[in-house]
C-alpha cells in the first residue's frame, strides 16, 4: 500500500494543477470584466505575476474611465518589474505617473521607474547609455520628492551607478595603456582625474598617467622627446604631491630621474607636432 502513495500524490497534484490551469484558461476567454479584474487582483496578491499581468493587460483597455483602471495600470507595471521585464516596467511606470500625477501611487510609480532603469543598467563592459538614462531619472525623482521615504534607496542606486561609470572610465583608460596607445592613455587618465578627483583609483590613474607619458616620450622622435619628458616630470611632481607614500614611488622616481637626464641631453627645439 505504501508504495502507491507517491504515485497517488503526484496524480492528485496533477489534477489540482490541471483544474487550476483550466480555471485560468476560462478566465482568459471570459468576457466578464468584473470577474476577470477580481481574479487578476487575487493572482497579484498571491504573487502569481504572470497570470495577473496577462489578465490586467487585457483588462486595461476595457477599464478605461472606470475607477479600477488606476490600480490595474499600477499593478500591471509592477507585474513586469516582478518578472524582471525592466525595460517594460520602466515604460509602464512612467506612463502611469504621467497619466495619474496625483494618484496615491504616483510617488511609488516614479520611484519604481527609477528602480527599473537601475536594474536594467548593463555591466560596465557594455554601452552605458541606459546607465546615464537611469541617473537622469533618479535625479529627477530626488528633485520631485526631496522628502520621499524612498530617498535613501534612490541615493544608494545613484552611488552604485556612479561607481560603475567610474570603473568603466578607469578601465577604458587602462586599456589604452595596456595596448600601448600612450597618448590616448594620457588623455583618458587626465579626463578620469578631472571627472573623479576623489576616486579609489586615483593613485593608479596618476601613476599610469606618468608611466604612459614617460613611455610616450621614450618612443617619440627626438625632436618631440624633450617636451614630452618635461610633461612626464610635471606628472611626477603631481604624483608625489598627492601620493607621497605610494607603493609605486620607486618606479616613479626612476622615470623622473631618467626624464631629467634626457631633458639635460636634449637641446630645446621648436618643431611642428608630429
């Protein structure tokens, strides 16, 4: 008798599941708007966002002009978020906020648009257009709702996205250096320092900028070397002023000494840029 219990249990669960699916399929075919709406809310409150979203998507055009429409549209936007359809949820939360700016859900909807875009931000290696969009929407939310209970979380999202952009900027500059495109590396590290003066990558950026400038001078034609070694010397001075205890100090001093020796041997010349 005991050996049949697992099979019976599976059969029982299958019957329940089939009955549930059959009821849901009937709802999809039903023309009873009120019945569909009640079922959609029940599915939503139980956390079945797929079924709730499918029903609400059908209902929204039919509920136009009715008081239930507002709740249906907000819930529908959130069913997309809960299913990780972040591009869609951002769009529907934005649409909701613009349609119902005075709704009880307005502030939450604006926050959820920002959160959707935050979740949709790609890894730092990829194009960051979506990240910039997310930051703009986050700032707009903070401006609109300065006292919002969502402010701490929103500010946290902003900081995380800023760190992602900072990471990408540093690694992009580092890539120029690794590929031996020294002039481009110097330009990229300079831009990085200006944009992120308090970055955790500050010391690395300053050292690599010096190293890139030194290598650029070393590999340059003779008539351009003196000017470029002088730039390396200036970068060294900035580096030791900012990071006097750097672990890269010995390498920096070596490049500084070699740059000074090279400048002493090279005669000043006025030449056209290569």
